């Protein structure tokens, strides 16, 4: 049996001024950004901006999407303008419930604005995906460090 080190532990153990872990990784304070929206016949393809923009270089650790029963043929995803389901994949919302971050690439994602447009991955967006019109409460929370 072997004992090995994770990538951040390796850097921490051999850190120099020019080679350190990024902020938001080891020993960072966890913050939360949350918001809610009361939908009334919200059309398919609509986007809901959730909270304020995340800070540049924020590292996302958790995302939660909660919803009422929004109607027939409704579903939501949670992401940003670069990847509309970066944090939560297309989730049926015909019954009330909540879904936590379920995308591997969304866990420990660093907001870096490399997608071509300013703030493209910093503004969290809930997207109504399927063909139905949504009516009810939609809530989201994103836990991050920077």
C-alpha cells in the first residue's frame, strides 16, 4: 500500500514564492451567493440570472437548485453563458424538489473569463430547458471561495 499526495498538497509541501496554490483552494473562506425567482408562465429557453457575478478566480464547490412543481414538460439546468449546465444538468421540474451540483467539471470550477466575453462564466444562470412554461418558485445557491 502506498501513500501519495494530491496536487494541491504537493504544491503546498514544496511552495516557493513563484509556485504556490491559487487563492480559493487551501484554507480559503467559503462564501455563498443565493437568489430566488417567482416564475409565471416563463417560456422555454428563458434564462434567470442568479445573484451577483462571482468574483474572478472564484472556485465553486457546491451549487443547489431548488424548485416548486413548475408544470408539465419543464426542466432546469444551472450553469453560465459558457456552459448552460456547468453545475446542474437538465433536471425535470414537474415535481417539487432540489438538485445539488452533479457535473464533474463544475466541482472546483475556477471562474476565469476565458470564454471570450466579459463575465461569461461569472454570472450563474438557471435555464428553462424543456418545452413547457414554468410557474412557481425557483431558488439557487452557489458556494464558492476566492
